[in-house]
C-alpha cells in the first residue's frame, strides 16, 4: 500500500503505485497517475490529466498539471502533463498542462532537475537530463534539448528552441533560438561561444570540440549572414556534432537565432 499521510487528499480515480509516498496536505486529482516510487513532500497539488514517471520526487508547494496561463484556457479542451522517471522537482515548481499542440501535452523527460521556483508553461517539451535552475521560466511552446542547462532567474520567450547541451547564463532573457552546444549570456541573450565545459563533462573528444569550434567560427565570426554561412557546409559536414548544429539551424528558415554581439 502507498504511504499516504492522513491529511492528504487522494481523489477517486487517481492511480497511485503501491510504494509511493504522499506527504501532508497534498492533493492528488482523479486523473493523476503516479508510477512506482514517486515521492511528494507536503502541500503538493497534482491535478488534471497527469502522468508522473517512476522514482520522481516532488518538493513542497509544487503545482503540477494546472491549466495553461492563457486567456483562452477556459475555452480549450483540457490538456495533460507528462513527467518522466527519476526527475527531481524542488519546492514551488509549477508545470502547466498543454493546450494548443496536437496532443495538448506538456512534457518533461527523464532525469530532469527543476530547481526551486522554476516554471514550465503550457505545451513545452523538455528533453532528458535538463537542468532548470532556481526561478528559471519557460513560456509556452518552448523546446529544451537534451542536457541543456538553464541558469537562475532566466526567462525563455515563447516558441524558442534551446539546443541540446547548451548553456543559458543566469538572469538572461532569451528571445531567439540557442544553437546546440552554444552558450548565451546577457540581459538579452547573446551567443558567447560554445559550452566547452558541458562538452567536456559529456566526454566529447578534443578533436570533436575543435571541429565544433571551427564550425562556430565559420558560422558566427565570418561576417556573413547566418543564412549564407550555413550554406557553405553543403549537405553535411562529416562531423556528427557539427551536423547537429547545422540541422538545428536549417530546421526552419524563418527562425531567428542568438548571435554574438557586434562591436
């Protein structure tokens, strides 16, 4: 049987695995599924159509699955939130249900670490192994690639893509897409090079890092518009990491990207 504190409310229809731990004053709605080993601290509210993966831990006063913070939310069909396994959601984390995507889902992958006060808005997609630091905020429809790190007190504009293993510095407002493996900083995000520390931690070889650096220079330091510079790579570069960056840029010709500040 789950370990459920006597002050918690588990509504009819909720599916709670046998080894879950539900803390004091939590509210678990009737459409919620908690997989094995899920732990909620006190005063956690999980409502609507929500799936929480195995062994995920949710901190006090978090709110998961609430409707989108959108003026038309009351007129839309109810969405859902899907959170993967082995995640850590610290205190006051908020994750809203989806609303406008085809599947009306907000998704958080496996092994993600969402620190205190971080927010994932409606229809976001957060891939595996992402870290969102304290008070990091994702507006609607943001996609965060695998292994990316969002610094503290950041604000990511709606529909922005944050590439895999990129790094967003603290207190940065991100209006445009961040390339995979890139690093952005500033009041309004500017590309400041590659996330070399993150690449090394990932075990990327020195040769691959050198190829990425060379590609970065061709793309962002040649003085040419990005639309022109990326065409010089042809169909593919021969290096898988460089190809990842080029494919990210070419995914939509109308996208805008964070670029280095110009003197």
